[in-house]
C-alpha cells in the first residue's frame, strides 16, 4: 500500500489534515488512486498529503470537500495548515495582522507581504527558504485573504522609492508586481504612497515597521529583524511610531502621484508601456 504510516493528529494542523483525509477517504471506500482520479491528481500526491509530507493547497481542499461531500471541512482546515507553515517567530504577528482593523506600514526594502504577487514572494523567500518554497509562498498568499473579507482592514502602505527599483526575481516579475500594486489605486480600503528619494532623511531610516490597530485591544508596533521580529504594545513606543508614520505619510507622494511614479518605473526600468495590459 502507498505511503501508509501512522500519524499523530495532535502533532500539527498538517498531521490532523492528513489523518482526516485518510479517515474520510477510507470511509468513502476510495483508494488513493481512485480519489486522485476524481481530483485530477496522482495517488502519490494523495499519499504525501495523508502522511503530512506535502502541504495541501486551498484549491485542492475545495475539490476534496466537493468530492467527499464534507461540507467545507478541508477548506476551513487548510487555513490553519497554511498558517502553520509560517516561521514560528512570525506566526504571532500574522495572527494579530489577521485581526487588525487598521494596518499602517512603512516598507524600506520590499513590497509589503499583503500586496506581493506569488512570483515576487517566491523570489524573496528563495533567499533563505529554498527547500520549502511552495509551502512558504502558499502561506504568504493565505495571509492576503484578509483583504478579500466583506469588511477588510484599512491598509495604508508607504513604500520607499527604492522598492520600485530593487529588481526582485527579474524584470518580468517586477513589472507584474508593480502592476499588481497599481491595481489597488482605486481600492476603497487600501492606500499606497511612495516616499521619494528627494525627501532625504526621514523617520523610517531605521527600517521597515508596521502599526496594527484593533477595535478593542491595544495598538501593536512590529519591526522585522534578521531571523525574527520585534513586537511592542508600550504606549510610549506606539505614540512615537504613530507620529513618525504620520510624518512619513505627509512626506510621501499623494496616492495619485505615487501611482504615476510606479507607472513610470514600470516603463523606464522594466519595459512596461502605458496603456498595455500587465500580464
């Protein structure tokens, strides 16, 4: 029999997903190959997911729910599975990000994770996670689902102009990434501004940071550090960083002028012609 080993369902969300898949498949009297044919995938993939050797995708989970008529069990569970693939040190921040009502972020090096394309994310994550790229990219894309909620958080992003010119993944990846950012220019709950080089010294010189605001909980300040991240809810820290962020927004280009600069970077740096579709 293919890929059979005992799992401890309590070990992780991935193990629980695999054990439930095996249990419900066997209850339906389906072999791995039979279920694979229904889902248009291989028996090997079914076996790898059942033994927690491979992380399922959301699309796979939706098809699985339809095939086994499980009422959305796997579609709901896959969110936990994908979140568990985030670095351990980052998971507390991701949980708070998902609950935030307002997200205000300054990014000095990269496009903010919630606005990254899969290809851009893959290029970024490949630097230190070459062996787990599929899982890490899927987890990052899962984070972005908060922007698709009926009432998403208000997201304010200030990007340093350097982000537009730091070529991540090649010209094509950057062209599509900047086009993706431009796609939010008319979004009612997302505001993207660019902090131009001409500003000179500014409150973000010490690096990227994010402020999270909640309906009923204290604000949280987050800053990434190499190999981890720092969170604080100290009122004085929040006060200082809030004022600093307000100054960054005041110094940044307007929403419209920011979009024009991004469009210009696409044309001059990555070959985009205005009026043509961004693939």
